[in-house]
């Protein structure tokens, strides 16, 4: 059966579609971003615990499980876009890369540099890049855009939390 290996399906142009190895690579990229963020903020739990936070701030232990799931959906969304074929995917993947880079920059800004204002600027730019990613993904594959909705909701919540922490701790 064609397609069982993950790389056997072809576009109408004859090019291979993104298979399972591509998904594994995208997962590796997303979890590398998580790991680099973790290295940049090794004492994030202690820092978060010591901050003055709004009453609606979640407990610190919640962030790890949430981000673990979200990074998986971020990778899966990109994979679905690439499964549509390479024609036209460069713009969508460019925005995906931009939002991932902004995501990576936030953790060291917030936790390592204690630059809550710069972190807020970064997360606002992340929201713009993410919204653009959702739109461009939606044009290529609706399911890919839907996979990014929980991520967008969480980043919106995180932006509000970042702003509150910035205001409460300056």
C-alpha cells in the first residue's frame, strides 16, 4: 500500500509529500525550542514563585504540561501544512518559524533578564506572528489552523499575565 512508510505519497507535481520523518523533525525543532528556553531560565520556578502575581495567575507547575502539549500541536500543524505540498508553503512556514523564534526569545527575556517590559513587547509580536501563521495555515489546511487555536489562546493569556506581572513588579 502506498503511503504506509510516510514518504511514499506524492504531490500532483510528482514531488514527495512530507511524511513521518518530517513530523519527527518538526517535533524535534519544537521541543528543542522548549529545551533552549528551559536552559535559559533554569530557575524559572523559583523566579515565578517570588514574583508578585495577580490572583488569577496559574500555579507554576501548570506551565510544563501545557507547553508540552502545545509544542506538539505546533509541530503537527506545520506538518499538516507541509503535507499539502511545497507549492505555496514557504510563506506559511516563514511565519511559523518567526513565531517560534519569538516564542524562544520570550523565556530568556522574562526569566533570565527579568526584562518584563521587553518580554511583553516580544509576546505582543509573537501574537501578531501567530495570528498571521493561523491565517496562512488556514488558507492551506484548516485543520492546521485549528491546531494552533489553543496555542493562540494560551499565548494571549500569557501576554495578559506578563503585562500584569510587569505592572505589579516595577
